[in-house]
């Protein structure tokens, strides 16, 4: 477990070599008593338009952070969008290939439903918001039922 103490980020054993801790590490109370903080290498952000950038450790909300959130440059956003689009097209292509069998003459399926599904897959790149769109469900898909609360 990484902790921050006296301007340094390192494993907890470096700072407290003669102390044993549970598998979960030292308690928040122990860290507070010794002027140490848990280290967080993540901050909430929108990965489509923002990125995490490594930085010197800083304290915020009882944690030490080693990243900041920055806006992506236009070329980074465009490259990420192109990459997501390529992944979405590849997934679409796999689904089309996996459902090819439904269109053979003797396939025991609702051909019209499967043809509509396959057309929806082919139309996906023209959908509003592509590549940030949901894939259509195949005709055999069943809505999951959540457990009663």
C-alpha cells in the first residue's frame, strides 16, 4: 500500500518497518496519528475529454493524490474518438459474423427479426452519437430481471 508522509510517496513498510499491519494496511486512525495519508492514483474524470496527468503529491480531502485532471487537446479527443469508433466497428463486425448463420435458408430462427438486428448493426456507424452508442440486442436477448429489494 502506498502512503504519503513528509513529502514522500512509498510503501507503508518503508515508513513503519517495525510495525505489522492487517492485510488491508494501517487504519486511518494510525495514519492520522503519524501524519501519513493513503495515496490515490485516480480522480473521477470524463475519459472522452479529460485525462489524468501524473504530478507531485498533494493533499485533498484526507488523501494524497499523485494525479490531476486536465482537458485533452483537440487532437487527443479526435484520436480517442477514432479509436473508440474502430473498436465499436470491430465489435459490430464480430456480431455480424456470429449471426451469419441466421440467414441461411434452413436456419430455425425468425429471419425477419434477425435481419432487422443485422441491419441495425450495419447502421450503427451512422447512429447519432456514434461511437458512444449502445449495441442493439439480438432477437434472443432477454431483459435481466433484478432481484426484489
